[in-house]
C-alpha cells in the first residue's frame, strides 16, 4: 500500500528535477554582466529599464524576438571576437535569443557624453570574475540606421581594464573618451573572462553633442537671436512717442508764454500788451482836445455877451 505513493513521489521528483536545476542555474547566470551606465540596450529594455523599456526601440526589440535581456555571453571565443561574431550581429553576440538587440535604428535609449572627456563605465554583476574589459567607440561617420559591423569600430579599444574589483554589485571602469565624435554613436563593450571560458558582449547607445564654438555647427550660438532684435525694436518704438510733438505740447505751459484773449484764440504776451495799451493814447488825446474845445467855446460866448 505504501509502495505506490512512494513510487509516485519519486516520479514527480525525477520529473521536476531538471526544472529545479534550470531555475537554480538561471538565477546566478542572469545576474551576469551588462552596463548600466552608459545604459546598455539589454538593461534599458529589461524590467529594470523603467520608462526606457517602453520606448519604440525596446518594443520593437521584444517584437523581433528577445527572449532574455541579460547574460549575453559566448563560451570558448578566447579573443577571436571578430572571427566568431558576424557583422550585423555584434549586439546580440550572434545569439538568436538576443537578435532584437541588433535592430538598426536611431531611437534606442541613449546616454549623453562629451567627446574627449572622462567617463566611468558601470558594469553590473553579482558574481566576481577575473578578466579584461575592452571598450570600443564607433568611428565618426557611424550610421545607426545600418547594421553594426566590425569595420564601424577601430581595431583597438580606447580603454581596457584587467581584473577590476567588484564593488557593491558593479565594476566601475574609468576611461577617457575618444575625441572627434559628434551625434549618435555606440559604445561596444567586450568582457573576456579568465576565470570562466565566457566572453560577454554589450551595446550602449550614446550621443555626443555637436561643437558649439564652430560656426555653422549644430547647436552653435547665433550672434543675433531673432527674439532679442524684435524686443529691441519694440522698445525703440515705445520710446519714440516720448520725443513726439504731442508729448511736448502736453507739458504744462509757462504763464508768460501765452495768454488767451478770446475763447479758442491764443496770442503772445507782447501782442496782448500792445493791444491793451494802444487804445489808451487816443482816448487820452481825444479827451484833452474835447476839453479844450469846450473851454474855448465857453470863453467865446462870454466875450460875446
């Protein structure tokens, strides 16, 4: 009676053992290598990518068939990267499970960098390994809308780091970026282990701003922006009425300058004085003459009497 249950339990255990081994192996393996800064395509499009995972490029990558977004590695390459990984499949390492990462498009989530400046590559990992990191930057003239080829990368990396320390779950590699890069480029990272037979590959999309000091370059400052002259002209137009005749006429008038002799008629003060004085002389002369004539007539009458 007890044999059947034991047999059934043994069958279940044997049947689930491969699954348990698979899950157990997937946990640590999934923690292996991917750059988080500059963010790699694998990290940006994973569940850790946040809003970046909702980008059109990441959605297209998933639709194209990305089964996983981490642990992109090949065994036994042993430094023969250019012979093993084919052109057009550098970001996937030639692995079908990652083929969506090879999509040639110019809208992948990217990180802004400055050509010729220093940078720190942060490469996430939870299990320390020995080995060498090699960092490549696409040549000037790289076209992100075309499949990435080995010829888009220089023959030698611009930076290397051997056996860096794993600190707080990440390797941090300081390097100086190559100069002479503008626009969208791709940082290609190869991590060749020496403690394991594996080599890890990753693509990080980056953007270098154009030179602002060169005339005619993208983003260059214009000597005379459109808006400032417009505002300046407006301010001149506003200031002009303060010098117009209307403003001058609206100022208070000195009492000695004008006098009003009649409604709506203004005359100068000198003319008004003449007009006020002119009638006085004839009146005085006429009055005196009248008195003399009257006195003379009275004197003549008296003599006649």
